[in-house]
């Protein structure tokens, strides 16, 4: 059974968002990292990139597959998790502790389109 953290927002494409003020930290879920297997590369966005809810912003590659990363929110990338360049397997070790990008949210109302932990758990079963 995959871990699902309460208090986060979830997309059907298996990304999560942790909101802190006007910022959102985005990563992939434990369910997604289990499905991918050993992560060997994370294609990070660039700082100052604009991302749009529902659009691709990067990719995660594993020994089994490659998967596009779909942004659950719109905004401007203000930081990326540089540690993933050298150690992409951090996502396997702790999917919720290792975010991929930090975004300054352009429209916090978009969060209403995402799922809470209970709804996300239901689609993972």
C-alpha cells in the first residue's frame, strides 16, 4: 500500500502540491514512484519557467519507464530541487519529502480542481 499524506492536493496524474502561503511545492506521489520503479533521472524545469495546470513541466525516468510530469498548478517556477540532479533516487526513498519544483501560484483557485487525500486514495485502489 502506498503512503498518502493528508493536507496535500493531488492530481489524477499522480503529482502532489503542498501549499505554503503563495507558493506550492510539487512532487510525485508514493504511488507513482512505486509504479515507476528505481528513478534514474529527473528532468527539472528551469527557474523562472511559467507552468500551466495540466501541462507538462518535465519528466521522470526509471529503469522501467519514462513518465511526463504534469503541473497540478499554474505559476512561475521559483526554485527546483537541485539534489535530484545528483541523486534522483531520493524520490524513491521519500516521494513526499523530496519535492521537484517550487512554484509561485498564479491562481490559487485552481487548487479546487485537485483532490484531497481521501479522493486520491480512492483512485489508487
